[in-house]
């Protein structure tokens, strides 16, 4: 169903496939990474680029330089750094996740 502004809602956007790339810095053993992926998939995200910082230490340094954070997950939706799992949940609860995933601003 479409919202009043004519843009697809989260379910419709998910069915059509997300257009905005999602990247998640992660490790093999990370419960918050699993939860973040679960939430993103529930929102219709099918393709998540996972960067395994435990297998590629240089990528962890890259992550830390980009975000100023050491912990995973670190999630990017398009060019927007969302942050970690708690930040992702807060964004969703505030109503900002679906618009970001669909390429619209909140």
C-alpha cells in the first residue's frame, strides 16, 4: 500500500527489492550482528554486503577510521552510517529506517 505521499511503504519497498546498498562490518561470532541482519531482512533487505573484520584486519582499521568505533556491527545504508545494532533499532523505532532503505529521507 502506498503512503499519502505516493511513495511505497516498507512492505511494498521490500517486495520490490531495496535499491539502497546495505553494508555491515561484522565478525563470525557476533550476536548483535545476527540481530541486525534479522531486523534488516524483516524490513525487506535481501542483499547485505558483509565485511568480515575478523578475517581481514585491514578492514577493521578501515571501519575504525570511517566510524571512530571499534565494535561490530557497524552498518551503512547507502552513504549513511547508521551505527551499531542499538542505533539501527532506535532508527527503526523512530520511523527512519524504512525511508532510508527506500532511498527517501525521513
